[in-house]
C-alpha cells in the first residue's frame, strides 16, 4: 500500500433501480419455479456481472425467439421492453412467456398508443438501436420519428402548425433532453407532452446526486456497462458539472491505477443496472493500494418498488 491518501465520495442513490430489481427477481423466481433452463430474450439488464450470474444459475440468453431450441421452456423478456411483435410471436410458438419490461417503460408504451389513437405524429427522443427505443417504436403501426439530437428536427417535414406529441427514452440526460424539448416547442406550435416526465425517477435521482459533488472530484468513476445508456449519461453529467475527469468502469479488475496519479478526490457511483457488490469490491481493490477514506452521502431518498407477476412468486 502507498501512503497516498485518497478520498472517495460515494454518492447515493446509486445502483439497482426498482425496474432492474424486478427483472432480475423475475428470472430468479422463474428458475426456482420451473428449474433450468429459462430463456431470457436480450440481456435482462445491461450488466455483464448480472448476466453471468444468471447464466450460472441456469438462464440462457438469446437475441430472438427463433433461437429457442426447447419450446417447452419459459422465456422472459428484458426490462427494456419489447415491440408488440415479440409477445405475438411467442404466442404463435406456444411459448410460456413473462414480460420483465419495467412498468415505467410500459407507461411510455401506453402513451404512444394513446397518441396514435389521437392521430398525432409522435417524436421519440432517444438513442438509435437502443432496445428500449426499438420496443417503444414497436408499440404502434404508425411511424415514430426518432430524435437523437436537436439537428434531427431539421429533417422533419411535418408542418409547423400540425399538432404533434413527443415521448422520451427513460434513461436520457435530463439537461440534454430539456434542450431538445425546447427546440421541439420552438419548431411546432402545438406540442402534446407526456403527462409525467418519461425520464424515470432512477435516472433523475442518480444524475442529480452526481451533480451535487461532481465539482469536488478530480475524477468521477461510474461503475456500469459500456452498452448501458444510463451509465454513459452519468459519466457525461459528472464531467459537465465540474468533475475534472470522469470514466465508465465496466471491469473493476482491469482498473488502471495510473489514472489516479494526480487524484485525491474520487466521486463514485453505479448505474441503475450495476450491482452494489461491484462498488464495494472496487473500494476494496483501491484499499490494497492507497490510504482510502470513504464519505458516503445519500442525496435523495428512494422507496420505489415494483411487484413481480403473482404467477412467478414462489414465496408469499
Ligand atoms: S432505469 Fe428507470 S425505466 Fe429503466 S428499469 Fe430502472 S426504473 Fe425502470
């Protein structure tokens, strides 16, 4: 151990959100109820540690339903949501299926259905090819216009006086999204907004907590996955709010200590799909090398809980 003193500012809320907790519990309960294997369509949440753990318990991850070799086994859809065509295909194949779509994503699915019923052109602020975006677009027959950045609005040929509606992906940057929303309102005279902000409570709280201490930090480390939207947003938020540096750490074992050469204050958080054990193990790794002091602060209380379908409950 070197004598170098490093202060870790561990922010909360961090880590698993209610939607991720529910999705993982659904797979675990399905394994208890039906035994293995259980098929899971797509990474149940974007985190390799979680996926590997469930694989070891008997889950088989697939990209599409036609990869299922034993149609007698149940399949679970991931927390990001699926296009309507997926449960339809599952029914045609006579599969037993459970949908782990986060209820906050399902809320957006119902919003786009409602906007379609009202014959409104729908804009979706989100990231191309993200499974949540694919799932939301697949809820309706009419086209949904994907807006990734303000400039995408220039491509739209919808008249200014046409009433339009927008929804957003749940895991976006609050500040970037607000700028796009303002631009939408400038471009169109009549904009119907979601009844409640689509960016979910967990994304909001994790970003707001990072903002509280970003300016104190020489580096802000976000434990999360490269393909996780909410992880990447936390890295951006830290940097934009004053952290001298910020990085996404997927594999804690591969952390390069050289990054800490001129660092005394580390901000540390975990994305909504990263388990707390990775945070604690990372702190232990640093303790072997440095004189570490951890300051933990929970900035926003969270008490959201989503129930799993009663058919999957093995205990009451
Ligand atoms: S990040 Fe938000 S929308 Fe996504 S699973 Fe968690 S609570 Fe649900």
